[in-house]
């Protein structure tokens, strides 16, 4: 664990040396907030609720879901530079490098979520569920982002180029986030797509965060299913499943990865 914290410290020091990484990590989600709030928001019908109240949980979840990209690209870059081979030659735990990377990305998520929360308040977002539920909501977001980062570890260790890592991640993260209830109600989708969207882990996570922030969710084809009735529980199940599957696979891949 101590070795992992040392690797995490290295990653955080990189942010100090390259502050533009932190700046651009926060600019993108802020741009999404402003675009959907002021450009697309007027075209999306949300009866009884101001669109920005539904939008912010979706933007939060989308942002932490993209942790997989930051982790995958960062690890792939370290691999191409030979840093991973150097780490493997050191007398440290085999899991320390990947653990430190995921902890560093989780720390970055804290900063990004704070900036996004401030932006949301400035554009009219007002969670109404009380401080405890709001804190639980942000805690779930950080946990979801941490789980997603382990997917990024596996991708980053499996490809040979940062461009490939970027393409692989966007190939499945973009459909996950946009084929969901993050930005618009799924009730407007064709019914077959509603089943896909409403069982999507992103949709379940968004629904859970909205309920913690004091909002109700609209479900279509799966209105009586377990995810729609218990989105927080289902979100935690998804988070546990992702970590149970991808942590052992990532650690095993790190042990077996060949020098480049």
C-alpha cells in the first residue's frame, strides 16, 4: 500500500509540473455543462423540473466515467516510454504501480468534481436533498470513477500506443454515456433502445445520483425493473462487479506484460 501511495505521489507531482493537464481535465466537463445548459437545454423537455437539475448528475457521471480514458492513456504513455519496465525492476509490490495510478486519478477526480459543482451552482443547479445525501452522492461518483479507472488500467496495459488506447476507450465510453438517461429522458427513445439504455450502468448511476440529490427519474420500458426501482443499490452492484472483474485482470496483465 505504501508503494502505491508513492506512485500516486509521483502522479500528483506530474500535475504540478504540467498544470495544463489539470486545466484541460476541468475545461472539458465545464464546457459540457455550458453547452447542454444554454445550447441544447431548451430543446429537451423535462416537465416539472428545470433541465439543469437533471443535467448536472449526468455530467458528473459522464466525467468520472471518462476516468477510464485518463488512466488508459497515461499507462499506455508510461509503457511506451519504458517507465513501466523501470518500475518492474524496482523492489516494490507488483500491484503498486497500477494501484498508485488509480489512486492518483481518483484524487484528480476530486478536484474536477469540485470545479464542476461550483460551475453547476453558478448556472442554477440546486440540489435539495440535504448535506448528507449530497455527500453520499459525490462519494458514489468517486467510487464509480475509481472502478472505471481499473478498466482503463487493463486497456492501457493491453495496447501499444496512446492513440490506440484513446480510440478503444472512446469506442465504448461515448456510447455508454450518450445511450443513457444522462442528458435526456430515455422515454423518447425507441422501445428496444430503452431496454439497453435503462440497464446501462451509466443510466443506473445517473438515476442513483439524482435520487440522492433529491430528484425523481423517468423510466420507460423498464419502469418496474430492479434498476429503476433501486438505482442506488444497482449502482453499487455494478461498481463492485467492475472492480471484482477488472482489478485481478489488471494486476495479472501488469505481471505478464512484455517489455517494449
